[in-house]
C-alpha cells in the first residue's frame, strides 16, 4: 500500500509537469524513487495515480490506459483530500455513536 510520503512526493513531481505533457507510472516512479525511502514499486505509484485520477480529486486526468496529464493543482487536491478525510471521520464517528 502506498504511503503518505509517496503521495506527497508524487504531488511534488506532478507540480513540476508541464500541463501539456503526458506521463505514465514509470515516468513518475523514476522521479519519486530517489525521494522516497524505501523506494516504491511501480504498483505503489500506480495506486497513487489511480487515487489522483478519481473525479472527486481531479489531480490527474487519464488520457488512455495508464497515460495521464496533470489536472488540478496540488493545493486543490490536498484540500479535497482533507475534506474527504474529514467527512469520513464525521460519518465514522456518527456510525460508532449510533451503534454503541
């Protein structure tokens, strides 16, 4: 499973990608591997890219199978992730309160 450090490293890499440029998981892996310890696998990077490609986050846009272009700025994606995490916490807290 991908770590928070990997997600942050991928967002940093994507912030430097030209919006007109296309990339895939191997491109991102080459860029993040030196910055993340232990070094991530291609599957780890692909997992992060799949998360970022979700429409609710819009961090990247799938052009075709496994090929992407950048989407929303990293700051926007992080804000969306925080709102989603907060919503999950609220639902989880309410669910637990209702059950116990």
